[in-house]
C-alpha cells in the first residue's frame, strides 16, 4: 500500500497519526494473512477469507482517505 507514494511522507504520517499507524499495521497483517490463505499456508474457510478481504479493503479505503486529507493539508500550508 502506498508503494507509489514517497516513503518519507508515509513514514511521517505514520509517526504523526496513531490511527493511521494502527490501520497501516492492521492492513499489512491482513495482507499477509490473505496472501498466506490464498496459497494454502494459512488454512481458513472461504467465509473467513472473504471476511478478511473485505476488512482489508475497508481499511485500505480508510487509509487512502486519511492520506488524501493529510496530503491536502500539506499543500495548504
């Protein structure tokens, strides 16, 4: 997530915003679990996998809104 963004800016936002940091970490964890489930390393049923994917997407969308808000505020100052 945010691979195309400047790493320094992402790190600054993670440092400045505890909620962004928490959500970013949760998204990273879910991403790893989903990847492992899809290749069979983490045994989960289809319902659980679907739920994890939905939660991951919701977190990603929230992070994107937070990033956009942060980026907009940086251009105002």
